C-alpha cells in the first residue's frame, strides 16, 4: 500500500487497481468498526459471513470485468463498492438473509450490464 501511495494508483494496470478496490472494500467495509453504532458494535457471525461472501462476489466479478476489458472507472461509477461498504450500516443484525440476497443480485446485474455494454 505504501508503494502505491508513492507512485500513485493511476499508473497501475486495471487488474492491480481492481485488487486495491477490493482491499479497500475489505478494510473499510469489513474490518473497520464503529463502536458507537448500534449495529456495528457487535456483528453476529452470520452477518460477517454474508458480508465476506458479498465482498468475495465483488472480487470475482470485478476481476471478470477487467479480464473482459471493461474500463475500471465504469465499475467505480456504478457505486457498487460504496454499497458494499455501507452494508454494515444499512443491513441490520436481525434481518440478514433478504437484504444480502438483494445486494448480491444487484452486484451480479450491475456487472452483467457493464460486460454487456462493453461487448456491444
């Protein structure tokens, strides 16, 4: 990370930028906790698993986009990474399954659309 800060992320190839985007999502959306937030202070293991499954889906799909030649800025413009980062606040600890399913469907639909638009 320090090397990227020195040289700047814009000089990296899209595959490495995608890795940085996923790493940021893990760091900010999964590892950082807010002790003053009711849902983020104590997160049940089931929610943590669903959060990581969602991040892994994002990782898989962003790499797929890069392999197919989709410009990474299009992924950033979609706002999917921000949606994933916000899930710790937007999805409560008591109602887990439905909202995660909806978000994962949105991730797949967004990436399918990006790939389709690129190939058209």
